[in-house]
């Protein structure tokens, strides 16, 4: 039985589904960008080592359809499959624009971190994830998922991760 606490970040997309697992000390325990078009939803989610790293929290980037896309259904199925397999964990959902702006404000206030990126883009995500974990990620999907997992570390029973106490 493990005594470590693990936090998952999940960045869903129409073709890939990315999961990063951090321990309580922000160390990357596992990270993978899964290609759903190759392995499908169930086989992709089955790759996540939940028995080895039982999740305490899982923080999802909430999917928002800004325009009509034929991929919305696939993204929602990937989210549903992940939610089903991680239902033992406390789950949180945030829109990208919400978590990124809140996280950069928190890290500036608490740690003096200044992200050189001027927009909430790939460069922003990679810089923030490196700041939080000390790990350089290959893709912005992994960086986003690492940031989301780090948000989960700050949560508690029945609480949303600080400072993300929103009314929804």
C-alpha cells in the first residue's frame, strides 16, 4: 500500500488525451499523450497506471465548444471514460482561460513567478509547467495536464483547489 498522494491532470482533445500524474511534491510520476485515433478511448485510458498511482484528485481542462465541430462527441466520450475510471478521486473541471489566468496570478503573488509569455498559448503552458514541476515537457498538452495536476495538489476534502473557489 502506497503512502504517497497522487494528483492527475487531464487535457482532453479530439485526437489526443493527455494525462500527467504528480506526487504531492510536484514530481512527475507519469506522463503520456495518448493518440485516441490509434488505440481508442478504453485502451488509451487503460494505459494510465491508476493501480500504481491511485489518484486523490483529477483536474480536467473543461471542454468548451467555441464553434460547431464534429469532434465534440469524441472529446466528451474521452472525458466520460476518464471520469468513469477515476471516480474514486475528487474531480474538478476548469476552462483553460479560467485556470491559466488564476494560476499565473497565484504564482506571481505567492512565488514571484513571471511568465514571459504574453498570451495563454503553448509557450505560457510550458513555462508554467516547468516552473511548477522543474520538468521540461515536450508538448503543450503535457504542460497543460501538469499544471492541472498541480492545481489538484492544493485541494482538500470537499474544496476546490485554491484559489479556484468559484460558485459553479
